[in-house]
C-alpha cells in the first residue's frame, strides 16, 4: 500500500489521539480542516481511518432574545402585571399586549370571557421559557428550541464536524512503522547528475487523480478529411489543380453545354457579379455546339446562342468549371487530375445548406477508357474512403452521358447518395480539341464530413466552436 | 426536379404488372423514389426525361424495361378537319403554336390527376415557368372551330377559369392568382396572346389562364390541345409528350391544320448508330445483335444494318436524344447498371500536389508546431467584419456579389485576419489561451490567391510574442530575402506592429490588435495577429 506523504502525516498524528476532530488535527499539522478531511478520505479508501460527519445545531440569541432572557418573555411580563382579572380594553393598553395576549392564551395562563381576561390559578413555566433559559445559560443540549426560532428570538446554525478515527488496520500499519521523510517531486539536475536521487523518497503519483486537460495546436477535423482524400488521389496518380473563385458564365455554364435558359443559371441560384469576362479564343465552337451540335452527331440546343450572356461573371457553382479549363489546357492523354475547391450556391443558409462548400472533382482522360472503367474507379475510390458497399444508379447531369450516381451503404442510414459521375459529353469536349473520352466524377465532400464527424449542422465546419475542435480526435481507423 | 405521383391502381392497369415489380425496377431506369404510400408513390424523374412525367409515360417505359411490350410504340394520327390560324402580330410576343385534338377519352380521377400533373411538370421543365412553353387543354364540345390565335387588345374581356365574372386581360394580370404569378411574361407587350373560336368566344389567354368556358370535367371526352411558346422545338416536344400520354390513356389523336401545316406528326426520328462506338464508350462487348434487344427494351425501334451499324428509330416523345451517346446511355440502362463490370482504368500517370496546396500543408505544420489550431472560415463575408470592425478603410479590390442572400455575405474575403477575429468572437466564452490559424483563398478583384493568418488571445498576449512568432515563420519558410519594416496599419496599435516586406512591396502585417478592434469584435483580452500573402513563396 503506497500512502501519500500527507496520509502518512495524518496517520502519525491520529495515532496520538485515536479519534479527533479534523480542525484539531489541522492545527497540529499546520494546515486547514478541509485538507485534513481530503487526506482522511484518501486514507479511509484504504481502510486505515474512519471519517464521521457530525452535524449539530447551534443556537444563538438575537438582540430581542437577549432582552427577553434578561426581562422575561412578553407573555410573562404581562401576566405578572395582572391581578386576578382585567377587562380586555385595559389589558390591551399594556405596551407588550399585542405580542403577549396570544401566547398567554396558548399557555392557558388566561381565559377570556365576555371581554374579561381572567388569570389562571397557577402560571407554570412555558416550553419557550425553559428553552430560552437554557440557551441564555450557554447550553446547546436541547432537543428543540420551541417556538423561539419562529419568534425570531434565536438563530440556528448547522455546525458540521468531521471526526476522524484510526481503524485497527491503521493502527497496525502505524505500529509497523511509517517513513515520514519528505518526498521528492520533480527531479533536479543536481539530483540526477550526483545520483543523490537514490537516497530520496520519490513521490509516487496516483493514476486515480485525472491529469490536467491541455490542448495542442492541431489541424481542423475537416482538414484531416480533405487531406485524406487528397492523399488518396495523389497515391492513385492524380495531379491536383486549383483555380479562380470568379469564373465567366462561359466556363461555368456554356462550355459545359448547359443551355442558356437552364434554371440553374438564374440569379436565384447563382451569385452573379458586375464584372464582364473576356471569352477565350475559339469560343465560336461552343456557340456552334449550342446552336446545332457543331461537327458532332449532336443536334445542339437550337435557337441563337447569346455571347453577352456568356460574358457575365459568377462565383463558380461547381468545380467542373475548373476541370474543363484544365482539360482545355491539357488536351493530350493520358491525364488524371483532381481539384478540391469551394463552390458557391445562392442558397439560404440552414443546417444542411450553405452558400459555399467544398467539392471534389476528378477527371480521367485517356485513349480507350470506358464507362465501365469509371465504375471501377468509383468503386475503388469509395472503398478507400471506407465505404465497403457501393452500388450504381442511372442519373442525369447536363454535361455527362452516360451519367451515374454512386450510392454507399452507411449503417443506420441505408444507401446514401454520394456524388455524381459520368463521361463528359462530346458536346463538352469537342470544342476544346479533346478527342478522347473523359471520365469525370464529383463529390460534395462536406457530406462525407457530416457522416464521419456525426455533425447535425454543416456550419460547425466553418464557424467552429473551438472546444469541438479541441475535443474531436485527429485519428480514426478507416 | 419534378416529383410525379404514381397512383398504383392506374399504374398497374397501364403497365400490366404489379406495383412491387414496378417499384423495384424504377430506380434502375433513372429515378429517385421519394415516398411510398398506401395507394401511391411519389417519384422524382430527371429533367431530361420529360416523357416520364405522367403515369402513362412511366407505364410505357416500364412495359419495355420489364419486357412486357418492347420496341417502338406506334401512334396513329387521324385528321380532325379542324384548322387554326396564327396572327402575324404575335411575331415578337409569342409566335409558336402547336395543337392537336384528342377524342374518345374517358376521364376518371386518376387520369385527370395525371394529366394535370403532367401539364404542371412540363410547364416547369420545358416551359421554364410557362415563358418558353405553356399548355392549354380544352373541352372541344363547348367551342366551335376554326380557331384563331391572335394578338388581342389588352382590354378584351372574358371569364377566366375559376371565376364567374368577366374580366379584362389587364384585370386578370392584376387580380387573378395565375395572372399575378405569370404577368411578368407578357405585361411588357401592347397586345396579349388570345385564342378564340369561330364565334369569337375565348378559349385561352396563353400563357396565363384558360377561359371558364372550356373547363375539362369528368364528362369531357374530346379535347383540344393548345401549346404556345417562343421556341418551335420545345413546343413540338411538349405536344408530342402530351398527345402520346393521352394515347396511352386510351384516346385517339387527330391532327389540326395550322396555317396550312398539318400537326402533330408523332413520327419517330431516325439515327444510324455504330455498335462499335457504343461498345468503346461503355466498355461492353456489344454487337448489333446484342444492342437491338436492349434498345427495344428502352422503346426504340432498332434494326441491324451492315457491319456494326444499327438503324434506331426514336419515338417522338424522346426529345432528350440529341446525340448518339444519349442512345448509348439507354443501352447501358437496359443492360443494367447493377450488372456492369467495374474494372480499373489502365491509365498510368504520376500524381503531383498543387503548389499552393503543398505550401498550405507545410505552413500549417509550422503553425501547429507553435500551438496554433486550424480553423476554416467562410470565404464570403461582409464589409463590416472585413473593414469597419478592423478599423481599416474599405478595400477597393473587394468584389461585391450582385444579389447577396443576406447582409452577412456581400463580398469575397480580401483578408483572413478579420475571419479569425470573428471566430475568436464566437469562442469568447471558451478557455484561454486560444491560438488559431487559417490558410486559404482570398480575392483581389476577380483574381484568387492564397494567404495565411494567425491570431491569439490571452491575458498576456503582446508584441514580443507575435514578433517572435513571425520570426519563426519567416525562418521556417526560408524567407531570407524578406525584411521587416515599420507599419501604420490602423488595425494594430501604433508602435506595436510591423510590416513584412518583399523588396518594396508590403506582403504581410503583424502586431497587437488595436483595442478599438478588440472591442469591435466583442473581445476582452489582448489579441495578437499576423497575416501574409503566400505568392512570394510559390
């Protein structure tokens, strides 16, 4: 059994008394009673002492109580003034009558009949008088203090006493001898170099006492998820790209073959800017694609394509706006690339909808890649993300054909739709001289973060409670 | 997205199979089942498959997909002898008209509901909120052909649907709920579109409201369809979808002659596809013989030609088929997404990190080593946080969005330090010290680049601490050429701040935050901060 130094000191002191009040022990040990009680509880946990809590009521006379103890309670003073009987009218003129009459009647000292107060033959001491005398004499030894407390004549204090008693086990240990030398805490350079630590009593620390809670500097929990995805894609041989937040309507919509009257383009859903963008060389091919399908088997959307619409500027609504530009500047195969970037939607903000969030987008362009390869890649990607069950359903996106929606199995939620994918339409790739199939997939990575971190409100990712960051573990098994 | 209510009893009758078989297969042709109820299911279909926006259309597709009835559906169009004229005055207003007559209909609640829902869904998906296309369905027995589609004076009166009193068209725009909802499409014109019969009775005020006169009831058997709009292709596509849905419901379709032109045709369109190209796109070993039955399950007509060619006849309602690959996707759906081989692409490439992202990763390591915790604030912010509370003048390079959702999101951030102070404010009641950092995008005009910033709050935060911390960053980032210079940034206290210089260009700032800024962010202890442009490092 390893006692703390304080427990040892307590036990040694208690040995002299057998049983003692904590405040007395505190005086002897030059500390305060609270500390003694704390040490005693530790020692009690080992069966060496017994700690008893005693609660006693202490009475103290109020100023008014002191006066009555000297002069008698009002009912005593008044009853003494009555000689046989007295009309009530006269009695009530006594200065103490207001208080005294009720108590005299309660004590059966007087009887009131037809307006006459008649004094009883004998006037015995009332319980209040007995209690008052005792309290005045300094005795605390009463069962109760009668009505004195409610009459405001005494105040009652609870007095807690801690009585500490040594147990036979404690006595045995004490008799066997206790080393009372002071313990060494942190080692000094001197003690280490000289070897004098060998002669010290080294304090042994209790594991039962919880450690102080300290917080490290650390990456944001969401960053760890984003980095995991980045690492995964880099490992799979993808190159990372990034780009401007502000994009022309041309790159954000027209280059991706979204018709110019598509609802997603409306001010209601997209953040527009006043700025006008210059179109890249060769924009005419995009116009032709929209109007009649250019040189492909497409019919295009028909109607006239409006150049001024394409020259507007928006906050990118999807990272596909960056992907198509990356493809336009890297049209030669093979290519595998991804971006993890914020995208912007004009949504009213609530727990599951934000005006900005991260989107992951990956593209694979090579001779001979197929839709079947896309599914294979998606399966591999989601497996590596920790989702072992993946299935595919047909989907629709304006810039891919065929399009597919991967779903992953999440325990407790069932099949969860996680992102979209497809092969870029020829209408998208052809104007930029890209002559090989482009497999593309995108994923709202904040959805993954919500699942992983068990979040109910997406805003926690961006307007974070620092305690949430502090208390979210950095590592989890995949 | 359009959510279509599928009444089971009606769907089973039209599909000729049970509801469970249908519900199980629906997601595999491309839909999301939103709700499954006692007597119906609500299903979301994609915006390209407008032909599935009715129970009739879904039944037609499912009969094919489940192998109950495959191949091209044929729709016979008889002649009604009814004619329509279009007023040239509509040219700049709403010039396109499509029409048809449908007879022998027997409406019940389920089929009326389906037709009404189809109209609404098409108004949304093809009609762009009725501006591009609007649909009117009339009880033919109440009116007398020939019909005229005219540009009418705005004070013309008639009784609109759901009203008993006659109103002028101007009044309808002001008072009728539909008028108020769609006034924006026509109110700028001197004359309004109007459809009248031989006796000058009003059938419709497109795209706003029909007349009460031609209301369709459960007694209606013969219908006149009007589809008006601004785009010929969209109008004809809508006519085809509605007519074929009526035909599926048991109606017979008759043509109408519009200015000498017989319409609708409901004839399929032909495309010659190459099965080798389809096989290359999908990664399946497909021959014409294998493709034909798959196409037929998707309700195309298909016939092998010589070599790898296949003649595909596309039903008139499939306006989404713009390109051969649209047909290949249907081949993939018929084959079954759940049966597809999933193989990894053979493409070999070597990955590389984006230089800015690599820099962020490394600078974050330094900040974390110094005890700073990462935060990831929004990039949308406002002038109050970015400048007013920071005691700084508004930046001229701040890019304002045109229609912000709220006063909290009016600009793209130009600085990161205010975003950090805002996060300290949110965490005002959390244990001190707090040390936070962020690294990421900011905008200078339309140009996006990256910055890094740190901030700390605790009772003994002072200039010495931040100066020592900045020194660590500059050493760790190998910035030997950068220098420190005096600075007079109003965000910091005079004499307790510095600037990081790249030659003569200021690229960073640090110091003790000005007490006015501390109070503006509702904070109560000393705050130190540092912010730096990453571009010189990249």
